[in-house]
C-alpha cells in the first residue's frame, strides 16, 4: 500500500517537473552554456571563447559601477520594503486604535497597481520642469533638481518609486504576522508600562521573525529584478550607467548590443551573487528565527 501511494505521489509530480524543466532548468543550463560562447543571436554558429566573457565583464569599469548600483538598490529595498513595513505594521496593530481597516486599505492600494503605471505616474509627478512637485517647490522659491541626470541621486529615486509599489504587500504580510502574536503578552507588557520600542524589539520582532525572514529574502529578490521596469521606462540605465543594475545590464548586452555570451555571463554571476546572499542570510539570520511549532 505504501509503495502504491508513493508511486502515485511521484506521478503527480511529473507535470510540475515538466514545467520546471521547460521554464527553469533548461533556460538556466542553456544560459550557463552560452556564457562560454561568443554569439550575436543571429548567426547560426557560436564561437567557443571559454572564460573570456567573464573576464571582459569583470574588467569592465561600467560593470563595477553597475555592481555597486545593484547593492545600493538592494540596501534601499531592504530598508523601505522590509524594515519600514515592519515598523508601520507594528504601529498599526499595537499603537493605533481607530480606523485600522482604512489605513490598511490605503497602504495596500499601490500593490495592485502595475509597475509600468507607477513608473509613468512618478515620471510625471517628479518632472523637474512641469511636474506637480516642481510647481509646489517653486512657490517656496525652491528648484527641483534634474534627478534623472544626477549620478547617485537617480538610484535613490528609482528605488523609492519601486519601494512604494511593493510596500503594501510586505506591509500586509507583516501585519498579519504581528496580529497572530498572543495578545496577552503585549497587554501584559503594556500593563507593566513597557515602552512600545521594547515591546517591538523584545516581543513582536522575535515572535514574528519567521515571517520577517520571508519578507527580507523577498526584498533582496525585488531589489535585483523589480527595478528593471522603472529603469527601462525612465532612465534606460543612464546617465552613463548610473541607474543600471545587473538585470538591466544583462538585458542591454543581449537585446540591444547582441552580445549574448557576455549577457549570459552577467546572468550567471548575478545568480551566484544571489545564492551567496541567500546562504549568508540563512547562515547568520535564519538560525535566530523563532518558529512557534
């Protein structure tokens, strides 16, 4: 009986394995394969170059700038899409008493808006010449900078735009986790006049840490790939690669410059970097996570 059940279980996994093979495993292996060849996506022939693509990418000064941009994107995303939603979720559940459903709905609204729409709307709002924010600032004698042409500043603005879009989902997930904490613990702490900061740090943060680690990993993923859309719509990676990241750079190399080998090498190195980040996360953070069961 057990063998029959086991066989049925493996059989039910076949459709999933087929889909995973077609859309995950095969593209991954083919990307690794292409990273060792010089190919323009048009010629029927591929020239084997070994590790030359990796060497070209790693010795490119623009790649080093893009790598720094990528880590900046991830850092800002972790702050705006993990830490801030945690704080707001705590305030919403423990501190605020009235209109919780109203505030929750308002925070979640951006999550259902397309990222393309978000990028276009913010491009209009933040227009340095005719945007609403620029007009308001002029009334106070201030001038809005041409942020799309300022290196460093453009990375921050794009990160904040995308963080606004994903903030709502992470907020709802963390809010649900905090609501699941035993109310008696928090009420007892309030009776003992424990400050909200200590309640958050000593009770809420540890007991919701399993959800927190999920949102943290999600923020890292979003920091790598979600900014592709606003970069493509607003800056095209400029000025001088100042707003580009590894995902967009791989796209440019492949579909604009037709250097598929270098694009594949960038993709492989991005994957390796992401795996290292995850391993470090689970090694130093996940083991401290509290699981109720």
